[in-house]
């Protein structure tokens, strides 16, 4: 195995499931398309650039999220990049992978296969939370695919995880996800969304009434998917496994191998990724830039899209992105 090859990780295949008939929301100016690859189908949300021949960008969401998590940021960068956001396997509108592999490595392979199949690389690559771990791995093993790297609260190993992050980690324990699904079967979509917002936002009050309504509709759609909890549990397990992986495939070691100019974004009120890891990340990613937002939570690109967009634009322009 070469140093740029991802380690093989296999899990039991998830049962095939019919696609939901409830439509996925598409904002004005966005386009959805499906990319079919052997054993894998990915939904891609495109926000075309404001003019022709702009460099491509790819946005990768976090655990339990989808390409919609980038809908606030993408239009703000449409003047400098031609943007696409992917639904990782089993999330958003992408069905489960045929091999049931939800590891960080499996998700990274999906991103690499997407970029290789479409020929859009090298791209300006963005990742949040789980997506941040995924694109870190992509940038380390396939530097030819990455122009710049922007990480928003990346899920990099932290053995002193905050207590507020423990319930998410517990989903990785076999049986916990199904137990929680049964325990909360009477919870409304509104209750679930309020719980997610209180965990992920520094100030849930920043969410508009329209944004809350759209989130509830998306939650209702996801709960109809027979593989929803399985995808959550297996991806949570993938994060935990990645945290314990050592050697050249450890995420911090791979962060040190990233060659692309990197922007790191951390929120002071993040309950899932500790603010204290920002300094370690800034040291690991060579020559990186650090943007700290004291009032932001785990999804700064949704809470403060203008601020994140300006920092990302500066990175892209300074490195000849346009």
C-alpha cells in the first residue's frame, strides 16, 4: 500500500431501501443532479458561478447534515467559484452505499470518486464537522484534487471531548441508535429540530421562522427514510474509529501532510468540537489561517455566512483561485 492510498475498511452492507417520495428542497439558483458510480449514487447540489470559467468548489457536510447546510454560504462565493455540495452516502438525498461503509475513509473515497468521475479537480474544498475530517483525509492522500481547504469545526481527534458531545459519540455503540429511535418515536419533528439547533448553534435565535420551517420539513423527510438511524450510527462509529487510528492514517498526522492553503474556522460556543483544539489545528496545518468566532456554534457557515464567506474569498483570491 502506498502512502497516498486510503486503508481498506469494510462493514456489512446496509439493506437496500426504497427512496422516499418526499421532495428535497432546492433553493432559488440551485440545481440538483444525481451521479451514479459503481456501488454508489451521490446527489449533488450545484450553485453555478456568476460567470463562466470560475474555478470549481466542493462543499462537504457534517454528521446528520446534508448539502443544504451550505445553501447560505454558496451564493456568497458564487462570484469567485463554481460551487457544488455533495450529499454523503446515506445522507441528504443520497442512498446508502452498496457496501455499507460509513467510515471516514469510506466517505473520503466517495468524495474522491466523485471528483475523479466528474473531472472537476482540483477544487476549493470545504468541510464541516465530519465533512472536515473527510476532506482533511482527501487533501492528505490526493493533493492533486485540492486547491485550497476550508474547515469549519472539523471533527479531528480530541480525547478530552466535551460532555455535550458524548451523546453523539454514544450513537457509535451498537444498539444505541435503535434504542434511541424507539425511545424518541413520539417526538415531533419540531422537537427534534429544536434539539439539533440548541446543540449546533451558538444562538438558535438566529434561525428565521422560514429557516425553522424548512428544517422541520427536512427532518420529517429524513425520518421517513428506513436507513436514517443506521447511517447516523455507522457514521458516528466511523468518527470514533478515526479518532483511534494511529500511524500515517491518523487524522492529525494527515493534517500535517496537507499541502493546500488552509482556512480553519472555529466557534467559541461550539458544543461538539472544542474551541481549544483550534490552536492545535493551526499548528498542524502548515501555514494555515485561523478565524475564530466567539459567538458561533458548530455550523458557523450557517450562523455567520457573510463572515465565513469573506475569509474563504480572501484565501481563494490570495492563492490565485480566480
